[in-house]
């Protein structure tokens, strides 16, 4: 009985650990899709709002919040949600400036946001950092996203 219980606990631990990794892979794989898919963007914001335990999750929350500005109609709401997202991205980077993924997220947002928002100051810095450290990326999905943004 004890042996069975230990095996069950070990399996649950393994599944929970891998579920967290799959969750991040799910977020990565839907990053580009959220630009065109309002429902997906909203559901990712809701899920990430409940799970900002890591800098990467916080940065993705910020990214989806900035993307959400594309799905709102009111200029005030657009600016408000964009600013909220920008603050979350910057907070995530401030907590760990050497994280490649958070720097990628900021680069992708800064490259694609309108100039009048004034959020373009780190493009070259982030490109250089990512290019130097790209070989440390272990996720195939993230590597593909990074290669796309560096082109």
C-alpha cells in the first residue's frame, strides 16, 4: 500500500510539473494568434492574471494586455490597457534583466506597436541581447518566435 501511494504521489508531481511546462508552451504557441483572435487573447489574459508566479508569465500577461488594445474600440481603453501591459512587461524585465524570453516579449511588442505610443526605446538593446544569447533557448516554439522577430 505504501509503495502504491508513493508511486501515485510521484506520478502526480511529475504530471503537475509537466502541466506547468505545457501551459507555458501553450502560451507561446498562441502568442501570435492572439493578435487576430479576440477570444483567445481574452482567455489568455484571464488565465495569466491568475498565474503570474514567474517573470515570464507576468511578461506574457503584459504582452497580451498590449495586444488587447487592438481588440477594444475606445481610445481611452486602448491606451489604458496598453499602459497596463507595458508596466507588466517592464516589471518582469526589471526583476530579471537577463531573461531571454521576457526580452523577446518586449522586443516583439516594441517592434509592432505604433510609434506615437513612445515604446520603442529598447529595440536595438533587446535585439543584441537576444542574438548573443539565442543559443540558450531550449523551447522550439520560443526559438521559432525569436527567429521570426529577428528577421
